[in-house]
C-alpha cells in the first residue's frame, strides 16, 4: 500500500533549528513535496525533491533518501510565523504522475 | 495577478441539499484537482482533471460530481448522497498534470458546514 508517516506535533523555540521527518511507502516514486499550511488557509509550496540529497532554499532545506523512503524538512532561525502545519506529499509514478499522496501533516509550535 | 480562487470561503447548507463549490484559475494550468481535508488527516483526493472535458475519480469520489467545460474552471458539487460533507475543501491546479516537476498550487479553500 501507500503510506506517509510524519510526527503529529513538534515544539521548538524561536531562533532555533527544527527538523521534521517524513517516511513514505509508495508503489513507484516521482517526487516528494513539502507544503506549509497555516490554520484555516491553503497549503503553500515549499520544496520539491526527486533526486537524493539536500535542496536549500533560504531558511528552509529539504532532504531526500529514496532508498530509505525518507525525507526531512529543516527550518533554521525559527520565527513565530513559522508556526504552522507542514505537509509531506509524495507522487507515485505508477499512476502516470497524476496522483499525489499527502501525509496528515506535522503541526509545529514556535515558542518565544 | 495570477492565482486560484475559490468561493465562498465559508458555506452553510441544510442536510439534503446539493451545493456547488467554485474553483477558478488564471494560471493557464492544464490539470485541476479537488481535495477534502478533515482534522488529523491528510488531504484526500476527490476528483481530478488533466484536460478540458475529461476528469477522473480520486479516492473518495462517492457523493461528489464535477465538470470541466472550461480550462479555467472546475466546480465541485457536493450532493445529498455524501454522508459526511462537513469539511474543508481545497482546489488545486498544476501546469501539466503529470510531469516529474509538476507542482500543485492551492486555492484558499472553502469550509463547508452542513447543518
């Protein structure tokens, strides 16, 4: 089957670094996405990984290991506005790339 | 100013009534999607469309219907056959609907409450 696991909640301190992990099982792989979603709002795209390694984009970085079915999102210099849910999503290649599976999200609380 | 719009943001309906949620995009994207989000769960795909006049069922299509008569528009109808329609509904679009770097972009969502 297809499954995505990520922690339900995390808490971190303003200015610190936090790593949000995601493990997945899919029948085929065609890319992994991270989205940020503030409460009651739409998810916004953060990053995309299709090859192994680290992609850095400002304060946010995303890592992928396809052999381990594992990704993480790294947030540096945390700000209060980073308090949100972070969704890990994987596109399976066996469906022609049209179907993306979303995890339930990790709710991050940033405290002062 | 390109983007995806959904209206209304909040919608209340009585049980047994059909209701149609609007989704419009001016990004010239080929593919459009409808998701449902419930507390503590991931986004679940209801329907998707790769091209005008074509659409496919997602994982939870029962009780829903869609149309794709124009590239820009993908309305979702929640029918009385949907047993638990109260949820946050998200519309998304992507440029090609299948390429390896085909990122989905989301509208602001409609929160539907059935009384």
